[in-house]
C-alpha cells in the first residue's frame, strides 16, 4: 500500500454538504454557468429578470439601472414590490424565502393561471443566488403603505427586516448590490453587456422603458421599442429589404408528451428578406436564446419545407438540381421570434436554449401554414424570395466547387520545385533569410537567375499581364495558373472574405516561406502595369503580407551612365541630372533596357545585392485609402477612373516615353 493510501481514509465522515450561502459562494458555476465575468453577468440578469416579469404582468412600465464607479449595481422597478413580510402559510418571513432560500419563489404555480403566467424566472434560484454571491446587498421595497429594508453581507442578513410606515403611494422594489470578488474572478462588467441585454429586453417587451445610468462616464441610455419586434426588424432592414415585414402572433396549448401536463404557448414573429443583412434571434419568456433550441429547429423545418414546395410547384428548379438547404434561406432572412410558455424546459439555468417538443412542433406547423398563405397572397414577393434563395444556393454550390479546386491546387506535400513551372528555389531553409523575386517574363528570369545569390534568393517569373483580381470572381481567380503558382510558392494560403467562400480562408502567415516578397518588373508602362496587377493580387488574396511589411518593389535604374572606368546608375531624371553635374569630362548615357537584357553583374549590383539595391516597402496608409485607390484604378468605377485621368493624367504622360 502506498504512503498516501496508508495515511488517508475515506469513510462515513468523509461525506459533507455545502450549506447556506456556501452552496453558491463556493460553487457559483453550478448556478451561473461560470465563476468568471460571464457568471457575474448572469447574476445581474437574475435580478433584472424579476423586474421584467413584474412589468409584463402589467405592473410598472419602466426599470432603472445604475452602474456605480465601484462596480456596484442598482436595479429599481415600479411594480407591486416584492412580498417580504411574514408568510403564515410557510410560517416564515417571505424575505427569507426570496433572498436566503434556493428553490423558493412565487412562480411555481404559473401553469395554473396564478401570478407570472409567462415568466423569465421559474426555478426560484436567481434572487437568492445573486444575494449569496454579493459582497453586500441592500433591498428597499415599497408596498402596502410600508417601506421595507434589508441588508446582507456575503450571503448573511444583518439586522433583520426594518419595516416603516410611509405615506408614499408609490410601489416597487430597489436592489443595490456589489458582486463579490471572493466569488467571481472578475466583476468589472463592461457597459456593452448592459446595453446589449437591455436593448434585447426592450425589443421583446414592447413599450417597457429601460433607463441605464453609467456613473463613471456620466452617461444615460434609454432603450424602448413601442412596437417590440416589429420596430426592431424595421430598424435592421431599413430600406434594403426586398419584401415587406411580415408579423404574426398566435396562442395555443399542448403537451410535450401524452402523459405530461398541458401548458400554454403564445408567440409572435416578424420577418422579412434582405440581400444585405441577415439575422435570426429567438427569445423565450424574454430570455435571449443564444443557442435557439426548439424555435430554431421549427424555423429551419418550416421555411425549408414551404420555400422548397413553392419552388417545386412553380418549376423553378433546374433539371436534377439539388434541394435548397436552410443556409440558402438564412443568407437573406431577418427573423425574430418572441415566445412565451407557462412551462419551459431550459437546457440549463443560463436559459440559452429550450427543448420543449410541443413548442417545436406547434411553431413548425404554424409557420408552414402561414408561409403557404403568404406565398399565395403575395405572388410577387414569393417569386423574389424563391429566386433569391435559389441564387444563394447556386452561389454556395459554385463556392463548394471552387473550394475543392483550390484545395487541390494549394495543398498537399508535393515539392513546389516540381509542381510550379520555371520556379527557381534557393538553398537556404532559413525563412528569415529567404527572398522571393517575382519577375517579369522568362528573359528577366534568366538574367536574375545568373545575377542572384542562390543561397537565399529564389525567382518565379510571371508571363504577361496577370488577371485583375479586383474585377474577377474567385472561380476565375483560382482557375488562373499564374496566380495559383504564385500562391503555391508563397505557401501561406489565401484570405477569403466573401460569405460563401469564407471557409476557403486558409491563410497562416507562419507558413509563409519568405522573409521578403519582392516585385521586380521593367521600368516602363507595361512593367508598371504588371507590378500594379501583382500588388492587386496580393492585396485581394493575402493582404496581411502587406500589413506585416513583407512586400517590396525592386527599383530598376532608368539610366546607365559611363564615365571612363566608372559606371553610375540613375533611378530618376533628377538623379541623372545630379550625377551628370558631378562628372568632369566625357560620359555616355544609355537608357535602361528591359531586365532581360541586363548583364548578371548589373542585375546583382542594381537590383539584387542587399547592400546596393533599392527596395520600396509596400505599406497601406490605411485600409480604406488603399482600397479606394485600387478600386479607382482597377475596379468597376469607370466614371471615377475617367475623371481621375482627366484631372491628373498629365502628371504621368511622360511615362509613355519610357521604353
């Protein structure tokens, strides 16, 4: 037996249970999902949800939230006030049940038609759990002509219930507390969380106003949607939707299984179709269902069924064409469901998904029927929806073909020496030293190959003017062998931003095989254009290389000036003038020829020797400015390009004389 086993015992006295506040303070993740900032955020929502439930019952139409500099929080509602006085039935004070007893509350009989029929809080955990997890909590309740006050510290009540007669006719509950750093690893809840959650609650509680005051920034924000989800959908779609907003609401009842109790369900939904935005959001009893669950399954089932049926009935599928999927619909769908039920099966206490089978089936059947009626009564909109969904589908399928094609071309373990024509590698395996020269044509390849340092300089030629990657779609781009060869040689994959091709995004800068990517073309109009097209390709497909300062342009001299035994190279007319002013005696000027006609020694000295060459680092001033220039010069803006040439073309006219 090991020493550890000999000195330890596991017997009847080894089993212990957590009691009182320790049930939450020592294991917050069980209640709140985590002990980090997410758990702290959820503890706040537990208090907020009780005020929302009260407002939904018709008591109070405003909730105030104050965030203090010390990270304490205050939530005030104008409802009936939490019952905190003595409870004859339980023979205890209600404040003890509400604030100190897990699984106690006023919402267990919601399916019998009593209070809180459609409630956010069902489990009787939230208020008590938040109190237990706070450094302190102060409670003030106005009801029945009295003011009730309570004070808690680290889960323990201090001083009992203080009850004072008051002439104040207002009613409501105010809770101020500070989440405890002994419970949560972080209590600095960002203001963005409050703004997000309050906006969502305003969306699904039509007409309920949330006023948020941030003490640290002295900022007040108000959230209210008078018409709930209809106003929200209208806000999102703006004037970009190609259908009108559809709004439906219904109420029904049913059961999840024959032997289970019947319960009530009501829901409202609003949706429209839009080519620029898409959104799916589900709320149940005001809780945002991040993972959806039953409503999400119902929507996917019903929308695919109804739209597929319409496409088939109207002969819109091509011969042997595959059926649409929900992703084809989702690309253009903006939809929000706001549902309520008297019985709810949440996936867990954090309420991010529901699993009720009846809710799923009832919603699916309702949507199938409503969509069928909608399509019959709105033929023009139905055709727009069907055609757009088919367009999304065909785009997705084309993207899938492209995906397969590019993966075949850009992946695998075959040596690039063997699969990239005319690529000349270097000997070094040290990426920090390796350089790749992208040169213009086979003739330049020859002179650069002879003039380079083969230890660390590699060369790949491009043949003629490559494809304009700003104008071409991805299918055409990846069908171009020049471009795919360049991408293979770079080795870092591609960056894809389009919706349907996003999973082609294989870029990893750590896989880049070069420390410098150097564009080297002739100093003439054709060379400048080829240089620009290569830069455009890099900007479109691997923009991070530019951002990370990996891309350079090799300057080629315009003039070779010989004076006696000395040779000088001028890279501009001003440099030529400067050199000539220093030469005493006779000299000879020769206009630079193409790179392919240069002697290897000249190539090394002027273009490839790290000590004497001139490299221009390519850096975007800003993403917006770079994109604007590329779009102007190489994109679809013909009018803008014409105006630019008319205004500035004379500044570049002398380039046409370069040969």
